[in-house]
C-alpha cells in the first residue's frame, strides 16, 4: 500500500514491538485444575467442564495424548496471594520458560537470573532471584517447610480426541513425582508417551497419569500434522528468550528421531523428522490459572470439532487387553477367527508396564 506523501519519511521510531511485548499474545488454550476439577479453557476464556468421572474412585479424568513439553522447567511468580473467589485472574509478574532468566515478555522481572540467591532480586543486589530460594513463599498454617514463592512447573501439550486445537496443561509441583514415575515407564521401549492414550485424573489437587492403549490411526495422523507444523511450540513456551540477552540459552531437548519399531503400522509410520522424541524433558518440572503469553507464533485457533456428549466412566475401570488379546481356549481367537500369531512376549510385558 502506498502511503500519502505527508506520512512518508517521518523518521519516527516504531513502537509496535514494544506494544506487542507489553500486551503479549492471545491466551493459550489450557486445562484448568481449579476446584479439583478438570476444565477446558479456550483462547476467549470460554470454559467446558470435563464431565468424565471414575465411578470407582470418584476422581474426574481426561483421556488425551501427551504430545509435547517445554524444553525446560517453567517458573512462575505471581507476587500476590491466591484468591479462590476471584472472578478473573491477572497474569503473573515474572515468569520464564527458557531455563535461564526472566522472560523478555514478563511484565515485572524480579532478577537477572532464575538461580536461587538469598541476596538477589528485590531483597538485595545479587544476580540471582530471592523468590527462587526455599523459604521465600508464605508459610501455610501447620506447614513445616516453606517452598519458594516462584513455583516450578512442567508444561505439557495435550491432543484431545475430537478437538482441532491443542491444550496446555501446567503440571503443578505436587504432581511432578507422579509425572516423573509415568515418564520413566517409557524408557527403554520402542514407543513413547505420544504413542499412547493417557488418562489424567485429579484427586486432592494432585494429578495422576495412566497409560490406556495405543492411539488410533486417526489420532496418529493428527498428531504428526500438529508436530510437523510446530503448532505446539508457542503452547509449551519453546523459543522463550531471557530478558538478559547476554546469557546463552542451552536447549536440553532430545533431538533424536522417534524410535517406533515393532509398533502398530499407523504409529510406526510417524515421520522421523518430528523433533523431541520424548515428550518430557529429563527433569519434569505446573497449576491452574492464566497462561503467560509468549511472542512465538500462536497455535491453530481453528474451530473445534464437536465432541460427543461426555459420559461417565464405566462402573469399574478395567485394564485394556487389545491389541494383545490371547486366543481363547480351544485354539480359537476371542472373536471366533483363526488363531493369531503368538504375541511378542517382550513387547507385551513392556505394554503391561505402561498400561497396567
């Protein structure tokens, strides 16, 4: 477009970048765990409660595919008391997804570095952050230990059957141990967490993770398209830059290709060019509330496909047996077909270690 002559060559500095840094991008779709419930929140703030509940335990759950994670643990400092009665949530004062220092996009950086420093941040002249030190948080009644005021979280990107967009789940500090235990079950196997359907449940504000079965061919195709298009980069905070640009940012992400031998065909055909073979970093590190904005490209905000009405979980949760069902007595397969080839016992044991 040709500007009028009187608007050309004004030599005035552009403030677009500064305004963008102050305003951030649109909120990312995320899964809230407020009120010990699971709720989907889209970019407009509209909510959709997850209605599936395990009748045996009474715990709400969400079946999804964990397809990506931040390359570093995320750190968030709100700088105010949590108000459960608040009708809206303000963004955190300081946060980081780069593993080094406060993000270039945070509104009130508290220190030059995220390293714990009793003399750092607002309490002194140190280079590190006071709010990352144990004891900097407010002590709760009866608590013998006081955690840091700046919480550590691990961001996960979720693919939910029936949705065209991806959701962020910030695993809170009290759920990092269950996540680490779940992640360890995949080590040494020819499949990864992004190859299976995961059930995420919540009880007393703590998340639990359980593998159910391999994902379907349709979900595998959707997952591949999402990852190849890097649609989850902004969601998990990949590419976040430290405010102190002189500090080098080193990625700890696993860049090896997917190892998908001896798997169902639709999973084994996953493109080898997909990066970050393991959807979790070596040190899983959050909770509900607003999602800090990033300056990377926002994920797809296409119209969500209508999902079928939520139904309560079966009265008793049973461990899946497909696709490794044994032939029935008498040499016949369970469905009456000819006996199948005996399953690979090693692979079956690996599946049981995850799905069991």
